[in-house]
């Protein structure tokens, strides 16, 4: 069966595809890291030894292991080998606190826990060379992995993604040119879904995954040039840093076919810069680790829609609902909900949280709530307004932080800005801004406050501006607004608005 024919199937286990490539392209590089590489024949054999070792240790299909380590060839092989045994993987962030890691590992029900030290001694634990595991008939609804949310708005939740969800990601990836000749540079951690939605399509379709243990602009560009990279998945802050590199233009990036972005808002001006100076297509993907529905903006084909996140992906149903759960009228804003075959099973051990994340239409079709507010423009492109939890209700009016951040970023001295709502006795909530200045700027806080409020509507005016050296971010670049709000948790409520306002 050809690869094209395989992709038409309702479901194919990903480990079976690795086996196919090992038979047909045994010496083609599957994984590359620094000066090391692993071809498909050796990867397939290593996966067998890992699966056999897990079975020897008593793990059964649908059991779980946890991995808390830096990106490496061993990490990738362990993940894939566990899948061959039908074992789900809970990839945990090493940057989390010890308490959080322990809590997530316990919640996942992991029967084995692997750290960096364990991966460095993997050979000692493995089943003997040539070992083959007992065959496992992987089912579409079995858990593939348990991805713990970043905890940007509270305690992390275990998102259970089934095998069929990952298979849908593989099928969708051909739209962006993934295939046997793809060379994908992965610079975000393997515990992040942002990385995995690029990693699994690469190896499932027989391409080469180039792994970076830690992102750095110079290292990234050098690897892209050295390996003639065709695909990459980056978060917006990485694009920002790469495009700001003084020597960006000296690297040969002509091999790129497609660059993808996800996980955080991608500024239109930055998209335009990438399109102008970086060869290859640019695709902005809007979606959640929980799945449901996704939107895709083919930025190179729609340069007039860079302020949007595109249209619903093929086979995806995206709708907007109001606070009462009714569908919003055409042209109105609402919470974004989505339905597709690529959806989580639910939150691990949290049925109540799972129920909160679901919305059903009149026919009973299940949608996943995003917690984002958006609206469709006249051409059917989705415009993101803000996170529902980040929206500020001030004096009874909805204030979208993204609108205020966009104004702040127009100032020549501003590099980054984040706006959050803090308690106000007069207004209920009032917006304040945390701003990172450009190194050349001599701007003052009161000066920027005045400048911004002259350009904002009366209902939007900032109560305060505070300069910070850097915005707190998650490992994949999301601004941690909860941390910014926590800085004000013990402060006296603000009543100012930087100027008079009439409700």
C-alpha cells in the first residue's frame, strides 16, 4: 500500500508507519541531534527493545509512563517505543516545580517515571538487542498521550489525546507539505503539544526530525542552513527573536517549504516581515491541545488577512456562542467552540472539568470550548479578540486587552506589552499595562500612559503603566498573565483611569 493510500485509511497506528519506513527506507535519517543520528531501521529496532522492556516490567496496553526530561534522541525513541507497546505517555515539563511534577505524575497513573539520568542510561534498561515485543493491536480510542496544560490560568489538567486524534494530525499535515523528504527543525520541547503536532507527522510520513535541546537564534539558523530544513514549527516569540537577528540575511534558508506558528497570538506586522524575508510558505494554526476545531491561515496566500487566524480547517466546524450557550448572531462576537474528529477524550480524572469544556449543538454534536473570544469577518476569516478569562469587565463594558496591547505596541519605544485587569472599587476592574521597552528607548511610564490614553477610547483607558525587563512566559512563549495579576493581588485597588471618563 502506498503512502497516499495509507493516508486515506480511517486509522493507522503511528508505530506501524515507522515499521513501514524501516523496511522501505532503512538508512534514511529519522532523528538527528547535533552530530548524532538514528536511521529508520535502528529507530524501529530501538522501539522494539523499549516496548519489550516495558512489557517485561509489567506494563500493559493503556497503562502510562511519564517522561520528565530535555529533548533528545532517546526521549523521542522512548515515546515512540511506548506507543508500540500500547502504553500512553505523559510528557512533563522539567521546568515545573517538584510539587507540580509529582502531582502530574501521580494524576497520570504512570507506572514508570523517566528522567534525564534514566535516558542517559537507557541501554542498561533496554531489552536485549534483537528483542521483539508481544504484538499489540492498537485501537483508535486508546490514550496516545496525556498532555498537561501549561497552567497559565490555574492548576494543570491532563489532556487525554487518543491515537485517532494524532492520526488526524498526520492526515492534515500533508496540506503543508509533510512527507518522506521533509526535514523538520524542532526547537520547542518534546513535552509540548506545539512540538508534537510537527514531530509525529514528520516521522510518521518518513521524514527527518532535527532536534534542538534548547532554542537559540544563532544555533537555530545555523542548523536550518546546515540540514537544508524544509519545515518548522515556531511560537511567535521565536519568530520575533529570529527576525530581529542582525545577521538573519546571511543564512541560506531557501530550502524552506513551510513554516508554521501556533500557541500564542501572532502579530500581523511580524507575519508580514516573515513573509517578506523568509522563503517558503507561512501557516498560522489556531487550535488547542484539547482539539475540537482548528483554523488555518495560509498567510502567503492571504496577505490581506494577516490580522486573522484564517478559516476553519477542512472538516472542522467552528462556531461562536454567547454566555448563555446560544449561537451568536452573524457579525457578533462570541466564545469560539469547535468540532472535528481530532478531539481529546477528556481531562484525565476530571469529568467535571471535561463537562465544563464541552458544548453541544441542537443535534447533539460535541464541541470543545476554547475560552477565546472572536468574530468572523465578512469573508469568513476568524478574528481573535481575547481570552475570555483575560477580558476585563470595567464599568459594565467589555474591554479586550489585545486592543490595548496593539495601541501600546504602536509606540516606537515599546518592544512588548501585556495588559491585565486588576480590582477597582469604582469600576469593578481596571486595565493596567506591563511593558518591555526597546533598549534604545528613554521613555517614561507616565509619558507612555499619557500617550496611550490619548489614543484609547474612554472605556479603555489604562490606569497605570509599569516597565519590566521581561514578560513572564511559559516554555512555549505564552505570556503568563496570571503571574502579572498576582503581582497586584495584595495591592490597593486602583480607581484611576488616566483621565476622566463617563460610563
